[in-house]
C-alpha cells in the first residue's frame, strides 16, 4: 500500500503554499495536467494554473509538466507557459519521469510530483523514489465520496512523520 500512499494530500494546487514547499526542500515540481492543473482536456491554463506556476517560479522552484496525454494536447497547453514538458509519459512507468528529473538537473530528494490519480501519478512518483502530492481531481472537487477517501488517506499520511 505504501506505493500508493502520497507524501502529502491537498484539496487543490491553490492550497499548496510556496513557503511550505521551500521548507520541505523542494526545488523542482513535476505536474500532471488533466484534473490536476486544469479540468480534463481544458485547452489552455486557467487563472488557477497560471497562478500556481507563477508561485513556483517566484520561489525558485522549477515546474515541469508530466502528462500521459498526447503530444498535440500537451504542446498546445504548454504553448504560453513554455515549460519543460513530457507527453505520453506512460505513468505509472518511470522511465520518462526519471529522464525528466535527470534533465532538470534535480536531486530526487528535492523533487515533488503533484497529481490527481493514485494508480498512475502517485504510484509513478513513489516508484521513482520522489515525494508525491495528491490533489482532488478538479472534476470531482465537489463530490463527497472522494473527499472521504482523501480524509482517510490524509489521516494516515499525517499520522506518520514526513520524510
Ligand atoms: Mg490527471
């Protein structure tokens, strides 16, 4: 079960504080796109996504997009942002993610992966040996059962010491 347990749990990227990331020693954030940064298949970043990426940059944290979606979707989403981006990442496989971490010049201990899916994002990050953060899928933000599951995981996570 540990492989599916995120290091951190937040309701949304808007709840992730830049100072918290700095305190935790994060220098690089890998980001899932669909349902993490924006609603599923939203063509371009919205205000929330842009604000979060700006926050990361302001704190000197490198953002990198890691999506299982196809090249055209990732490229058009990233057109304005101009971030390092990996399409067809094949999460939960780790090869492309590990290559991105290497190319970013980041140490694994300082990398955080943020995603909305336990079985792809969190599992992939944990397999890579990096820290992971689960957010509520944007399309489910108002659904109760997921919040209950998250509260359950959150309690489990918080009951352990953070790495
Ligand atoms: Mg997603």
